[in-house]
């Protein structure tokens, strides 16, 4: 449509707006179509022609720079029913950060649904795996890609976007670990340091002795983060890293005191040495971050399990936390399980340090830990720190075991702001962990204790209670 035609249509529009007849202003071709009718019908015909011209026939052509995007992919799970979208949006709105939002969508996915794209779209590759096609669609949609049903190979590597590639590699690591490792070995080294790091991280899935040669070869990688990651995975296999003098295990050992305990049966103990300054405290934290558990244990001539058993938990909380993180990052599976079982059995404050191990624990140990913390009811606010915990399994019998509910009710009814805020954070965490029946009962309990029924902290609980569960599930 040129400017002359646009001006002519503008005159017609202005005439109709002012309430007058515009037949005489119409183009000659249009007059021929409308001339055989009465005056009112002529105006109606002109109006129909003008509308067709403006809205359909003479629309401007799309710019050549405009690229057509493929439709948003359909995900493997059905979309959340419309009547559940308002409580979903309320829970997402109240979620304070990305981690809390991820809990909301993870709970929804655990109940067999995905969100509507207008309610939530994944912002990174840390979303639940079911959203991988959306992550890729957001990242790039310039050309069609192969579906997730096609097996990833070296030939079609570039046909997969990063999120789908990671999901495919993780699945391969579970079923064909050697084939997946060969793919990573062949393709990762040509990627940027950030992408290379994320790909090599997938070797953790199904990690085994056959992966050791590849991990050792990464000791010469140009990225320090990749070298550190490879060293930690070697430590998980019980092998010392290739860092040699570059790994300051000896300096870290200087922050650990070796002692003796017991009158009849003398045994060796290890305890954190008292730091003399804030600078020493920082350096100790850096060394725990840099070193691996197997190297530290070998420095004292003991196994990982013996070192953990002999560690004097409770003498320095910061050191206990640092050791827990080291075990989670570089301990073998047996060492992680041993530490979790030891501290969970001890209960109370020591059990809190197991939260750092949660992503490395199996489902059974995770549940034992959470139940123990709730039963002890000494530090329930720490539940919010847990990472990698399953959603929607905590039953009412678990919540009502011990003094947890009584202490929570006291916090809710407190006149001080701090206990009430802490209680609301705990309530949000329970909203993620609880079964649907437990969530509904928990709402009634905390409202009866004095929490306003309209409190935003109840949002995830209400969504949880409304989500349909698998009929085979039952509340414990």
C-alpha cells in the first residue's frame, strides 16, 4: 500500500467518523462496485471494502530481516489445568528468588504437569529436564532441530541445542556411560570453557573407574575450573589428583590438629585448629574449597571413612561446614553415605551438616535426614538450605512426629517479627516437601495457630494441596 492509497483511506475513515457520506471520495473502482445500491448500502459496501483493504488485502509486507520462529515445542507432560493457574501464579509471585521459583515448578512437574508459558518460562538450563525443549527454543530458533527421540551422535551433535544435548547426554550416561563419555571427549574440548565445564560435569552421572583416564587427561586443560572439577571427580573414584605441588594439601593439614582420645582404647582424633585471625579463617575456607577429601585423608595416612569418623564435630561449626562441603564435592559415594549416616544418627546440630551432602544422597537417606531434622525440631529453619531434595513426599505423620508443630505454632503466635518470618520460611519449605493431603492439613493447622488465611506464605501449600496426586500414593 503506497502513501496515496493510505491517504485516500484516511479521508474515508475521517468522513465516517464525522458521520457523513463518503461515496464521492472513494476510488473509481470502488464506486463501480457500490453504485447499484441505495445510499446506505453504498456506504456499507465501501466500509466493507475499506476494512478488507486495511486489515487483509493491503497489509504491509514483513521486513526482510524478520525471521519466522517455529512454534513453541509441546512438552512431554500435560499443561497445568486452567483452574490451577491462579494458585501457581500466586506461588511464583511470592517466591523470593530463582531457587524458590524452581521449587514451585519442580513440585508441579513431580505431580505430572508443566506450567503455561504465559505463567512461567525457564530462564536457564537448571529448570526441570521436561522444560529442555523450551530452554532451547528460547536460546535459538533460527532453524528446525531434530526431536529429542533421535539419539545424540557426533554427526548430529550440532543439531541439538545445549539443553537438549545435556538431557540426552545425561540419559546416555545412565544407560551407556562409555558412549556418552566418548562423545564428551570428542566434542567438549572444542567448546568454550563454560560449555566445556557443563559437559564434563555430566561425567558425574554414572561415574566409574573407566572414566579415570579421561579425567586425568584434563589435568592439562586450559581452564582452571575444568582442572579442579576433574580432580574432584577423580577423588570421588578414590584416586589422587594430578595437581602435585599445585594442590596445597599440606597447608590445609596445618589447620587440622591430630590428637588422641579414650582411656582404655586409644584412638586418633582430628579437630580443626583454632584460627588466630580473620585472614587465617578465609585461607582455611579457600583450602577446603581447593583440596579433595582423598588427598587430605592420605596426608594423615588414613582412609576417607576413618578421617570422617575421627573428625570432632561440634568444636568449630564453620570447619564442620567446610568439611561437609568438601565431602559433598569430592568424597566417594561410600564416604558421603558414611558421613550422612553418622551425623543423622547423632541428631541435633550435627545432622544439619548433612544438608550439604543432600544432592549426593539417595532418596532414602534424604528422607531420613529431613524426618530427623523435623523430629529434633531444633533447627527446622535449616530445611530451606537443602538442595536437590525430592518434592511432595513428606506425610502428616512425619510433620506431627516430635515437637516440630508445637514450636512452629509458638513462632506463628509470637509477637516478635523475627520468629514469625522464620516460621513463614519453614511453611514455604513444607509446601514443597509435603504430600497433597499433608499440605491441606498443615494449612488448617497453621491458620488455627494464628497465621492469616490470606498470608502469601501459604501459596505453595495451597497449590500443593490442589494438585492431583497419583492415586497409588498415600499419606503416611
